[in-house]
C-alpha cells in the first residue's frame, strides 16, 4: 500500500468521525430546541387551563352572590369574567393549534376536548341566565337550590372532569417530552461512546500502521544512509513499509552499487594521478633545482661582473682625470674626448654600483652600517648633492632612526634624480613621523605613472612612458636599488599619485625601540 493511500484512509476516517460528531451535535441542538418549545407550549396550555378554571369559579360565585345579596353592579362583573373566559378559550385553542403544527394530528383530541369544555360552559351560562331572568315568582331559596343543583351536576362533575382531563393531558405531554429527552440523551451518550471507541481503535490502528509503514522504514533509511556515508556499498537496503519506501530502498541499493563502481574507478584514477603527479613533481623539482642553480649563478655572475668592472672603471676615471688636469697642453678635440670618456665612465660606474647593490641584496650579502641618525640630516645631505632646487617640508624636531646613513642617502638621491629626469620641474621632499613609521616622500608634478606602470616600476631596467622624449638616459635600476635598500631596513616603498598630478614615492622605515640607561642600571625601552 502506498503512503498516500494510507494517509487517505486515515483522513477519510478522521473526516467521517468529525462529520458524525458535528451532525450529532447539530441534531442534539435541534432536538433540544424542539423539546424546549414543546415543553413551553404544554406549560403555557396548562397555565391557561388553570386560569380558565379560576375564571369559571369566579363567574359562578358572582351568580351565587347576585342571588343571595342582589346584583349590585348590574352584571358588570359577570360580563368581564365571560370576556376573560372567552379569551382563555381563544388562547388555549391557539396553543393547541401550535402543538398540532409541531407534533401532528395526535393533539386533535385536545382540540375536541376544548370544544366540549366550551359547549359546557355555554350551556351552564345559558342555564344560569334562564334561572336568574325567569318571570315566575320563585322564592329566593328555591333559586338557590336550583343553582346549587346546577353547580353540583354540571360544574362539579362534568365541567370539572373535562378541565382536569385537559390538565392531566398537558402534564402527560410534559412527562412524555422529558422521557423522550432522557431516552435521546441516553442514546446520544451510547453513540458518543461508540464513536470514541471507533476513534480510539482507529488511533491505535493508525499508530501501529504509522510505526510499521512510516517510522520503521525511516529509521532503516537513516541506517542505510549512514552505511553509505561510511562507504559501505555492499549491504542490501530493505526498508519495508509502504510501496514508496520499498521503491526507495531499491533506488538506494542501486545507487550504492553505482557508488561502489565509481569508488573503485576513482581509486584507480587516484592511483594513476598520484603516480603522474609524483613523476611531474620530480620533473618540476629538477627544473626548480636547475632554475635555482641558474639564478644563483646569474646573481653570482652579475656580482662578479659588477665587482670586476669596478677596477677597470676606476682606472679609466683616474686616467681621464689625470689627463684632463693637463688639458691645456692637449688639443681641444682630445680634451673633449677625454671629458666624454670620464662622464661615460662615471655613468657606467653608477650602473655597476647599482647592479652590485641589487645583487648583494638578492644574495643576502648586503652589509648595513646601521646607527642612530637624524633623517633630516640624511635628506639635507642628499639635497646638497642634487644639482637642482628642492622644496623641503620637515618637522622642527629630530627624527632619529636606526639606519645605514649612506644607503638611505643613496636612496633619497636616486629618487631625486628620477623625479628630475622623468617628472616635472618642481621636486619636493617631506619628512613625516607616525607612531610606527618614519616616512620620506619624494614628489614631482610630472605626468606620473599609470596603474600598470606602477606594478612594473620596481623591475630591473624598466622605464615608464614618462621617460620617452625626455632626452635623459637612465639605467632603469634606480627604483629597484631603492626598494632593495629599504627592504634591507625592513621597510617598504610605495608609489602614489601626487596631488599635483605627478608621482609620489613614499619610503616607510619602521620605528625601532631605543634603549636608554637609567640610574638603576636597568635597560628600559623608549619609543
């Protein structure tokens, strides 16, 4: 059986029970209203019969009093009582007709009895009227005797019997309604017990069905999924329960077989991939070793070439200087040639020094002579060696840093030369101090560099687009040398856009704690 069918049966049972209870409740309410109306009519009829009986006795008493003591009100009391009696008869008839409309023809007998009572009342009234209006000279005591006989025979016996019968009929109706209501309540109670028993049995059957058709298969499904998670693909999946769960168990079993096949294939592929990766890794390691060896050889070769070139260049510079001191004894053309030789040798020597610096940094062999130095002095010394004017912004107090003065001066001077060669006519230098860094900023108002050029600016021998058409020769080693020196100081170099539209180069040197001796002889760190 499918779960949907099972749930449909449960839903039909629940809806049926709820519908039966609802209909039973509605029927009980309607019956209760009917019984209440029937009882109310019976009580109303009973009360009207009692009023009728009371008005009859009052009327007959009025006639007796008129015979004994005379009619003092001229018959007004009798007429008012007759009107009341007629109204009672009309009201009783209306109640009986409503009872007939409610319960059917079984109340017609009450209507016939009411007609008899009405006829008797009319007959008695006619007899009394004949007695009191007769023209015969009858003695008063004779009239009283005749009235007493009339009351005893017609009223006390016949009329009273019929009124009592009507009252007993109304009481029987009330008792009948009460008995019928009690029987219905007993039947309703038994029906409710039956419905509750059916509901309880349905609940127990539904609970057992749910446990066997839904809950237990779900538990077995969880166990099967746990086995699949643990890579156990061989166990047969038997969920049981409804048809959907059995189909799901078949699907899971087939999926487990597929996963097992894929796992085996994946294991083979993994083994093959590991072997391939291992072989490629060995090849890559060989290539890396070759590259590292080649890089080391390149660095060593560049350092050796740079070192070996310094001596010939120094000789060339020395000889050119010596020759130029005696320039007055040489022809002008020869003097110009030696001057160009000297300038070329200086330029080449600068390139060699820069290459040697970069090579030493890459090899980790750059030696720094670090000591406490005022950065303001370093900047002033670099500016004094720079041929053009520079705008300087610096604080009024010392900015002391633990640096290699020569190397930092070399870096600032290189940035100034770069700004002059490739920037605008205005070059400025500023010094800043933050809680963690000392900043040296070199700024120009030239064309600057775009984002792509900034990312390549620290590569060796790179020249940006701002170098074209400047007529200035550069080695392309200025910024790489600056970066190498600053990073050797554990600092950093950043390229930013200047507010004036040019390039701002920012050197950040970290502040290091300095030791100060105090009177106790204990070293204390001071920022």
